[in-house]
């Protein structure tokens, strides 16, 4: 069965995301931050409703959303996937201000564009990224992360 939107070599795109989440959780554990998977927190504008973030910690007041997306085979923008990044920005925007908010993305460098997908997102969608959101990029080869965008502000109270 032909699956044109399936990542090459992957059992399923869901499995790719799940595998990435395991790496993210392990990375933060090594940094001394224990994260709970499918972390519920109330979000909203006029009223509030529970939303599950990929990870969170109520004591440390941290929310994490993970995205394991890559450029398309032709080094084009994965537009449909990028909309889920925009959606994550909205969820962060309506999340409690007291939480530290981290979008944790897979590092994927495009030789054609001479930038990573994370760098591209920040450059083209800066107007949608709340000031209190950090964007981190995880290099699976080196098991390391770097901050692409620091939060301008967040309250730790």
C-alpha cells in the first residue's frame, strides 16, 4: 500500500512521534527535570477546559509540546505539519501564564534552504509565537538540544 505522506523507513508517523517523545523525556530526565506524559492543564480564553500537553510538571510549572517533523523529500516546507506548530502556539498562548512553555522540535537541516525547520518556523512565523514560549531543537544524532528562541518573559510564580 502506497503511503506518500509516510516517513521513509518508519513503521508509522505516529510511531515516529512516539519515539521522539521518549527521547525528549529522557533528555529532560538527564537535565534533572521529571516530566509527566499527557499532562493535563486547564486552558482557555473566556472559560477553561482541560488540555493534554505532551509533557508537563506541575511542581516546576513546565509545559512541553513535541514535534518530530522534517522537511519534505524535495526539501519543501511540510505545510500541513507546520499548522500543528501554529496550533501548539495557540495552546501555549491560552495556557496559564505561570507555566514555562517549550516547543521541542526535531532538528532537520535543509541544504537547499541552509536552515533547520525550527529556524525556518521562527523566521516565517515569529508573529504567531507568544513571547513566553521557548523553542528548542533536538539533534537525535548527538542526543543534544539547543535553544533557538528564548522566552522573553514568563512568570515562575
